[in-house]
């Protein structure tokens, strides 16, 4: 049985990683760093969902939020893949900066890069989530502690639409990682010049931190992806030969069934979003640009509060004056 300390740590870390990483993620999006922006969005969304799920199902596996579970189960299913894709986009961005004889990226190329990064980071997982109904054996599953998750059968569409993609994107990230590492060793004295030549809001410090984030998450996510794939195969199995839609969707397994698992224990995959959130927290949440962004947000909130306070005081004074004039008339 999961101890209360582990449950509290899970809830506290997921809440922390979900809230504190919002400003640096917004900063990446605003500055046009689409890879880190996509990675940060997935980290924030998955951690906030983990926190809400953990609160709602801390003590049982009762089906108490069906609409929320419909959304959460699909997002949680493809979210780890979204993190891997976002990490690949970061590596790809760094690889382009390190590539010799690279032309300066103009505004149209920046837009194309952003469209590609966001499309593959969010669009591709969304397509896989929609197609997952092919191998779903229930509407969703409610687990104690972890909340809503998907319930699947192990048929060949499961391999094509789910199982193979995390290892594939880990392999792509591995290729980019070796490429960046090679050119970093070859051109380490030219980093400042290369970053300045890229004509982006990127500076040397952020370039190094972006590379450190991507490399750190790669070394964490790769063994997790391999282990998670094997774990998924073991939990979803045994393999069922696929003949038609009715192979999976029959009287015992249909999309209206809600499965409940009150004996669930935290799995490695439940901690992966927290690991991603902590990495963002470590490398970007306390940087100089993030602190400046926090200051801007704080000043903006203070201005809004001050303006509303002045408006309320003015309304109060007007109401008092009206009341006084009414008293004098009577």
C-alpha cells in the first residue's frame, strides 16, 4: 500500500511543477522558442492533471467525474509522447544553430518552425488519442491515487498507434543529441558567435540551459520509455489477434464500460511528468529572464489590483454622497 508521505510528495510536486512552470513556458512561447514552449505546455498540463486526479481519487476509485475523466484519460495517455516530441524539437532547434554554414533564420522560417513544432507536438498526439478508440476496451479506467487512465487491449493497432512511438522519438532525440554533442565539441569556442548569428532571443546562457534540459530529460526519458513500453505490454497483454472492430468491442469490452481499480499503486509512468516539470524548474524557472518575467507579471497584477481598488473607492464615495444628499432632502 502506498504510504501517506509518498501521496503527499506526489501531490505537492505535481502542483509545484504545474504552477511554477507556467511563467517560463509562457516566456518561451512569447519569444518564439517553440520546442521548449511545447515541452513546457505538456509538463504544466500533465502535472496539473496529475494533481487534480490525485486529489479526487486519493482514497478510492469511484467514478465521480465522467466528463473530466474522458478528457484526462486521453491527455494522460499521449502526454508522455508529447514530452518526447517537444524534447526532439528542442534538439532539432539546437542542431540547426550548431550546423556549419547555416543561413540566418528569417521571420517566415521562424513561423514555419513554430508551426511544425507545435503541430507535431500537439497535433500528432491528438490524432493518436482520437484513434485510440480502435483498441480501447472501456470508456476509461479509474485508479486509486492516480485517477483516470485509458484501458486498452493488446492488438496490432495498439502497436502501430501507441506502443512504437515513444521508442521512435527517443531514437530521433538520440540522433540529434549525438549530432549536437559532436558539433559542440568541434565548435565550442564559437558558441557565442553562433548564438548571435541565429538572430533569436536566445543567449549563450539559455542555449546551454536548453541543451542541458534536453540532454537531462533524454537520459531520464529513454530508459523510462523502454521500461514503460515493456510495462505497457505486460499490463495490456496478452496479445489478441485482430480480425475486426468486434475483436475488441464486444459485450464484455465496449466504450460505455467504466473500469475501477481500487488496488492501484503508483507506476514509473506516473512520475515522468513530475520529472519533466522538475527539469524545467531547475533550468528555466529561476533564470534571469524568468525573474524579469515574474516581475512583469507581478507589476501587471498590481496595476490591475490598484485600478480596481481605485474604482471601488470611487464607487463607494459616489454612493455615500448620494445617500447624504437623500438624507438632506428628507
